[in-house]
C-alpha cells in the first residue's frame, strides 16, 4: 500500500462506516478491520493511527470483544470512541460502571483541559452520545479533557498519544466532530491529506500489476456498477491478461443478457466470454423454497459454470464492496449471518486463503465505486444502474422458482423500472424492483373471477445499502404500476407496496 492510512478496528458500532467516510472526506485513506485482526495484519495497511470504534457490548459482559493488548503499546496514536474508550479504560486498569440510565442523543460538553485532541474546540459544544456504561475511574497517567453533566466525556494520555471520547465525533449531530477527527489524524497522527480517488486508482493499478505480474486474471462480470467499474480498472492495469466472464444464470432482468452484450461491445474492447447457463440453474432450483438454500445453490452452480468456462487462471477478481463483507468481519460473527452473499461461498473463500482473490473495492461503498467509474469514463447509463443481487430474481421469487414465474417477474419488474424512469426517479433512489409473492388472491376482471399472483413493489432510498428507508412514491405512480401490471400481465391480479425500512427489514425479501 502506497499511502498511510488510519485503521479503524470495528467493535460492532452502527457508526463504524461513518468514521471511515468522514476520514476519507478529509482526504486521508482509512480502512475498517475486525477487532479480531492481529497487529501484524494491521501493519500491512501502513497505519499512522488506530481508531477503536464503538460497539453494543459492555466491557465486562461475557464474550465482550476485547482488544489485542499489543495494540495499546504499539506506539501509534490511538483514539477510542465510546466502547473503544471504555476498552482503553478497561485495559489500562480504570473502572467502568453500568449507568443507571442509558444516555442517547444530544449532550453539551465542557472542555476541562486543553489537551491535544480538544485543545482548539470551543467549550459548550453539542455532542452525540449513545452509551449505557460510563467510566468512573480513569487509568493512571490519563487526564480528563471533557465532561458533561452526567458523564466523563474525554480523556487522554498525551505522552503515549492515547485518547478516548465517550461521544461520537463521526456523526453529523456532533458539533465540531470533523474538527476533532482532524485533530486526531493531522495534529496527532501527523498524516498529510493527499489521498483522493484519482490517487486511489493509481495505487490500485500499480498494486494489481505488481500482484498479478503478467499472469492470467479472470473476473465475473454481471453488468452492474461494481463488476463493470472493476473490469475497466483491471483492463486499464493489465489489458489482455484479463478475461471477463458473464454468466447468464436465467435469473436476470428482462433482456439483460443481450443488453450487456450490446453495451460492452459498444463501450469497451476487452476479452469477454458470455455463457448461457440458465437451464442448469433452474434445474437445480426446482422445488427449492428456502432462501438460504437458494443462495447456496446459486453460489455453488455459479462457481461450477464459471470455473468450467475458465479452467486455467491465476487470480480471480471480484467487485466486492464493504457491505458485502461486513458480515464476515463484523463482531457478530457467522452465527449472526443474515444472508450468504454470492462472493463469499466456500470455493471463493478457499481461493482467498490461497491469495488468489483480488478485491480492490472491498473497503469502499457503492457511491465511492461510482466516483471511480466516472473517473474511468464508464458511461453514466452503467454507473447509475440500481444494484442487483448476485442470486438475481431467485431471491425476489418467494417460494418455488419455475421458468414461468421468472418470466412473470421479469415482465412485471420491467414495468416497475420503466415507470420509475418515466417519473424521473430512477437516478434519485437506491433501488426499485418487483417481488413475486408465493400467494394467490381473488379478483374480479370484467365479470369474471380471477385467482392469480400477487406482486409486491419495493423502492428504497439508501446511501450505502446498510440501512434504507422506503420511498414515499407519489400515489399516481403507484396507481400506474398497478394499472399497467395488472392490465399487461394476466398472471397477476393484485399489486402491493412494501413500506418496511431496513432495519427491521432487509432490502431484498430473501
Ligand atoms: P439486503 O437485502 O441485504 O441488500 O438489505 C443490501 C444490498 O445488497 C444487494 N444484495 C446483494 N448483492 N450479492 C450482491 O452482490 C448478493 O448476494 C446480494 N444480496 C443482496 C441488495 O440488492 C441491496 O442493494
């Protein structure tokens, strides 16, 4: 890695990714890694400082995530936020107690000592708290630098450059949050701003060339934003060493296969293999209704089809993003797995352990990949595409998947996208799609009774796919969906709109 970074150890806070973003916005590179990662691995990221994120646990709780003790003595500046601060106190023999009441939301802080971290921060600022425990005895050689009426808010050990904040500087509602993070990364860690997307691209190109050294690289191309931007980046780095493979699994959107072929021929001159394997996938999915089984079968079949199309290769590249790996690095661990993402099936994990996987975007979010795409002149019609899940329509056909049901959903989904575009909303929302439900409803058409399928429509707003809210679409548009879908697709006689956010729902239904 070319540039120095700030490494964020993730202890499971919902705000961890916000810390990374804030730092990148300050033009410094930052990476999120699991708290389980050893200090030796952390060194690969050339850290100039380490941030310990917040987290939902209580430090004394059984099984609570702990800190590798070499980290506190590694000599690098360390900033612990919320749970991260309590861990510092715990490791350094301070004391933490359960608060009588949990403290969430705005608090005013008083700066009580002009330390390095808060020295230039005006007193009386509003900060955002979200904690149940509090520190009641600070470790030796630490000084308290901020307090609120209820709690100790900041401490530091300036000699060892270790700092703790009980509040969250990364959230928008904390006044001077950016200034506090700037103090840590610039004044204390001494890193200079200079990281930017163009420098990220240059570094990744150099790294890819060094890593692959003239050997063969294959890439699974889906035609979506991530794999397309990655294909263009790889092609720029290694030219014809790259072979992109597009597998039509029979579960794609209407006419997707021919659209991708036409687009890629028009815009890019790279080696691409197109494989039509729809029948294989549908055969294996026959009578399968369990969502996780569907995902595993599709992941497995994909790997089979893919590897028989490219039996010889040295590296496999994937457009994996941070949200795709978060479950495998998160403190929750595999027992809390929500969904198996297609790029984390067993065969891929085996290749990963042998150093054969290239994932240049694995710390990034979709909007950052879109920014890279624009810098690489990827056409806007590809950059703006809505995300589409690896297992495709299989996770949007609830219950059994048959060729007929795939076709029904393709036609209905096409109308949803068409009308979202007509309303000028396609580029303004994260994702919109149809979901075919495993129930039938009674209706009346003309004078005849109908007994037909039900389609749910989902449209969500999101910044990164980690959390999402349903879009308050105009009633007129909802009405158009219903009129067109029921009018044009005889297999559907009822249309409903999904009004669930994420959490508690997920974006896809399976
Ligand atoms: P969920 O349903 O987990 O989806 O809220 C979050 C975002 O990820 C997409 N998604 C996937 N993307 N492989 C992918 O590449 C997958 O297996 C997968 N499952 C969900 C989903 O469309 C949404 O944008």
